[in-house]
């Protein structure tokens, strides 16, 4: 792998930038690998990267039916935070946050991680009590978090309507200064380049059509490019996890819903942090390019069509305009939907299954992007050792039968 | 925007009058105390999540406030039919064009028999 550097930039300028090395190869599938990762989104690529880098397992294939980062990795609103309430979830997301903080250097790829802070607004007394409880829990878990009052919020975001006359007045917020945003495409590309450099085969436009299972043990997959064998298979397929699970005869407690987001025309810098509101349900940040990135809620019904419903967009924009009257005449450029695999307790599944050698990492729902490095790091460790990593262990699929749920539903900052 | 036909009101109304309530035709175990953890967990949390025809429970929240069933395609989002509680769908994944009429009749008579 050619390392990127300022010197390299100058060197390539001399040849008019025509000789840059391809970021990853486009190999033909081998007959067999040590590990197969199904799904070439951020989590899948990062799992392959950590398998190769930290566990020395380099004979790995990532199988992707579309193209890299063509799914939810590039369809989210790029927010990264770790202010979760419960210990199990906080450990997972904070593990991820720590990896984010060194990720650009680690990958030699600028993922544009910008720790501009995240505000989770409170609009009612109960919101504020929940925020206080969550901030206290965060601090006990060593996560930076503080409670702000209305004045504190107004100082951070002068353009927000914090007056008492608002329909849902801003009473305060939780504030995590280390949180922020990252460039989602760069995350997928950076991990792909890093994994490829370690010898991982990234197989695009290869669709898994079935699993080869014998005596309760998986030993390969059927694909549209022939059979590929491996004794360890990790499925990281987000919205399509349920379809994969069905092929292996496993039931997952997941429901796929459309979640949509939109971006506006580019504006001059006006918002230098991330604002999320659970109560009126909208979240917003401004990208480096200048466009406002706005996230909506999920549609209540199941769906696999990558688009969302109009009432949901309308409600979200009403909330945004209520909070930011200054944006009332901003025009929207693009709107899209991603398919999120939601779990009943709004926490992911990182788990072994009843089929030996077959692992699932799914159920991230509306909040998977922020967890990309952390989820992949612990999942790779689990695949390498054959035992779930201690941070991943509480997220076993068994919890839906034992009752040991990690109920982040009402407790997370926003947006589940 | 969906236009949904409420089988109780007999009218086709906009999506915003309704709320989706998840998968239809889930029967609560008759004796919950006798359920194993496996069975109870399955009843509470595990749902079909098909890519294709799906039967759902909806409520006409700001209309008649009654629950009813919808058969909908989860990729095209086309609503194929709506039907009252206690009824069975005529369009299923096995019979996307509608079940053969005698099967429907048989179902209907079976159901009427149960009701009677």
C-alpha cells in the first residue's frame, strides 16, 4: 500500500495525479478462506481490517452484493457519540469513540472526524430529569457529558430559538464535547484500503444466495459467483440480516424499517455543532461543504424500499424550523432512505448462533455508524477467538429469551 | 403517502390517520405460565420480516380507532388488501394473485363455523 502523505501529494502533482495506486484490488474469489464476512459496509470492512491487523487472520473475504459503502454506511447523518445510559451500551459505544479518536492516523486515511460536540435537547421537565440521569450515568462510566441550561445552549448555538414562546421551549440539553461527525464514505474506503493492504479480498457484486451447513456447522456460502468455503462466517448485513438468517434457518428479532435523511443546499457556516432533539424528533448538523444534514425518524411500518414516507419528512422539517426559524426558507437538495434493522430493545445483536461457526452482527437500527470501529473491533476479536469479546457478550441473541435486555429505547440520547 | 381503506369505515383515507402496529395474526399463548422462555421470547420479540408480501396490524387512530389488517408488499409498498380483525388474508406470499376461490370459501365457511 502506498502511504498517503504531504510529500506524496507533491510527488504525484509532478505527474498530474495520474499515477495514484488503486485503493483496493478487485480480485476473483478463491475457493476457500479462513473467514468470510458477508456485507461490505463500514462494520463488515472494519471487521476484516481488525481481523487482519490485530489477529493476524489475513486469508479473509468480504462479500458484498452491491458496492462498498453503498448501503447505510453512506446513508446516515454521520453523527458519532457515546452518551448512552446503560453500562453495556456505554462500554460498546465508548470503546468505539476511543478508536474514532485515532482512526485517521491508524488507517492513514482522513476520515474527517470532527469532534464538534453533540447537544441532546430537553423540552420538558421529564426530558431534563432523563438527561440528568443519563449524564450522571455517563460520568460514572468515564464518558464526558454535562447538563446545560437554556442559557448554555443559547451560547453554543446562537441561531436556535431558545425563547419561552416556542411551542416546545428548550429547557436545556446534555452536551458531549468529544462527540461529533465523520465523513462516512471515507470510513468505508479507509477500512477497505486498510483491509486490502493486509491481503483481504474484497468481492463486490457478489451476492450470497445460501449457506453450506452440515451437522449444525457452517462450512461455506453459495454465491452468484460460485461456492466459497470458510469455517467461520460473520454476517454484517444491516437491513438484509433477516433475509440471510432465514437462509441459515435462524430467526432474528429484527424488523427492517426505512429511515430517511435529507441535505439542503450549501450555506455559509452557521451551525458548528450537532443538535439532536428527541422530543420534537429532528437532528441537524452542517457539513464541511456547507449543507445542512437533517435526520428524520423511521417509518413505523416494515419496508425494504430505500425511500421514506412524506409525512415523516414533513414532521421532521416542522421540528427543525421550529427550533431554527432562520432555516425556514432553506431549500432541500436531496432526500433518501436507508433500511435499518431495528431490535426490540434498540441495541444491536453481536452473537453466535445455533449454527456453529456462523456469527451475526446486526440490529444496529438507527445508530450503527457511530459504532463502526468499536463494533468491528470486538466482533473481529470474537471471530478470531471463537468466544464473544466481553464488551460484545451482553448483546447475545439469547437475551430475547432470557429477558436480559439492554433497554436503550427510551434512554438513548435520541433517534431510536 | 399511503391511501388506506379502512374496512370498518368503508372509506379510503390518508396514511396520517393511521398507525402501523406490527405483524398481524400473532396469537397470545393461551397459558403464558406454561410457556418456556423460548416460547415466551418468541411470542414477545420474534417477528417475520419478509421482503415481499407482509400481513400487518394497523389502527385507524384518528378515525374509528379500530384495529384491522393490511396485506402490503414491503418493497413496492403496494397495499394489496385490507380486512377486518378475525378474517384471513386472501393474498399471501404463496398466492400473490389471491387464493383460489374455493380455498377462500372454505376458509370463510370454516371461520363462520368457528364464529357460530
